[in-house]
C-alpha cells in the first residue's frame, strides 16, 4: 500500500546520507499527491524555495509529522535500521560473490565488501537535520 498524503500535510523525510549509519532529516510540506507522483516543498538554509518530486510507490522515507511525537528519537531509530540494512547488504555482496565465483573469486572485490561491512559496523548511528 502506498502512502497517502494530501495538500498541506507536513511530513518528515528521513533518508540515507552516507551508505553507512547516518540519516538526514528534512521537513517538507506536501503540495500535491496523486496516484503515481507527488510533490513537496521546503525552504533550505539559504532561504531558497526547493521543490521535491516523489513517485508515490517509492516514498518510503516520508513520515507524516503529526504521527511522529519525538523526531530525534524516531530519526535515530531509522538511522539504526539503515545501519543494519547496509551491514546486511555488504555482507550479502561479499558472500554471494565468494560463493558464486568459487575458485575464480576476485579477492579484491571480496576484501572490499568485507572492509565496507567493517566500516558500517564501526559507524555510530547519527542524524543530520537539514
């Protein structure tokens, strides 16, 4: 089920920042929301009006602000989920490459994926507000 918003809704966008364990948060106002596409706006740090376009079936990083009581705690929880997701991704890449290629495995690729996995494990979940 796709998320449904209406014009004027205030939402939090909590997205991946660095492919590790950092999430960035933006507060947006929905301008329109249709069956396939939606738009939202915000004012950036330079006081410039910024328009964002979303495909409604790919708007998993939007959360209705009225449903989030403590954005700091909620965003930190999302950052923890991002960390777990990236650890799993890099571990899967290393495992499937090594198992799939067998004796022909490229050691450099396997080592690179293992190193990326270690980097994500060492990263503390953090939140950046933009």
